[in-house]
C-alpha cells in the first residue's frame, strides 16, 4: 500500500542501527520525518527500517557503508543526490572509542576512530550544509560527549576527538545562524549501549562504578535540544555539573581525576 506524505522532510542519521542513533531515528519517525539511515550492517539497517516503516508509515532509505573508509561520505552524498532527497536534518552520530595507554593501543584502530569521529563527521557536514545554506533552513546534530570538556588519559585520542566535535559544532553554529541553520552538539556521559564493549572498557571505574543513562533518555534530550535550537546539550544534572566544574579546576588536577576515573576497577 502506498503512503501519501503530507511533507517530505528528511533526516539523515549515521550509526543508526543501534544505541543513541537508533533511538534518535525513532524520535524522527514519530514526528513523521522520512529517514536516510546509515550504518555498517545492511542486515541491521533493513530490520530497523522495516520496524519503523510498520510503526510510522514513513519513507526510509538505508545505506550500508563503513565511515572508517574515507570514500564513504561522498558515496552517501551521491546516493542521496541521485534520488533528489533534500536533507533537512543531518545527525552525525556514528563514533567509537579505544581504551588503554596510548603507547600500547593499536594505531590502525585509532586512525579509523579519527576517520569516523572527526573526518567523516566533518566531511558529511561539508557536503550537506551548503545545500541547507541555499535553502536558508536546516539542522545539524553532532554527537560529542562529556569527554569533550577535559583531557582523558587512557582514552586520549577519543577524548580529543570529542573535543574537536564540540569546538567544531559551536563554531559552525555561530557561522550558520544568519542562514537559518542551527547546529547542536549532544554531549552525553556514559550511556548504556554497545559502545563500552567495543572499546573494551567495561572494567573501568567510569563504567563499572557509575549508573549509565539509557540511550532513549539521551536521545530524547538531544532531540529536544535540537528542536529548541540549543547549541550544546548535556543530558543529566550530574553530567551538567561535571561539564561546568572542570572549567574552574586546575587543568592538571582535572586530568589526574579523569585518569583515576578511567583506570580499571580491580574489584569488578
């Protein structure tokens, strides 16, 4: 059965097959946005798309690509252009972390992480924002982290990558405000998803000693902030206090505290 659409708003979401990305996709679907969903797994994307179509009757295009490959952003843009889809909201959610001493972690994995967390995010924004500028309308949601507010020993490259995302988002928000485009950086703390397992950091004190927020709650906070044109969103009052307090503490003290939080909990 064909579905008649009262509008043709589209949101493109990377890392949409699980975690925060999936929960954000559900929120856009609830509000009758059509979707372009990007992730590595064709099978997972197809399953998500089918479920969301059944629930909301929206149009969904899936693109199975690995953003660790430098060619992927251009391929995503080309696929969207070929179907004459105008992206109203770009959600750069895809990202992952590595855990351990920088001198011991795998360089290939870290370079892939920078490609996903920093380069692909920047590249996709570079491709889609000019179209938004022409239309004088659009939104960008970049998933940063509370890690963006301080250095992170034992996850040095990941923390630095999220500091980039936050700084980039705030600067871009300022540049684009005169064009009717908003940019929001969502900065969650530890969130229940497959993130910690992939980073192999389940035994760190930060994860094992702290109650993590669920992905749906984080997504709701980010989505609400996006729609309210907020530039920076930090879900949860504890995370908000943490993000604010580090500005007033000596930098080396903050780094030492984070090192202690990131170290392994030998009681777990």
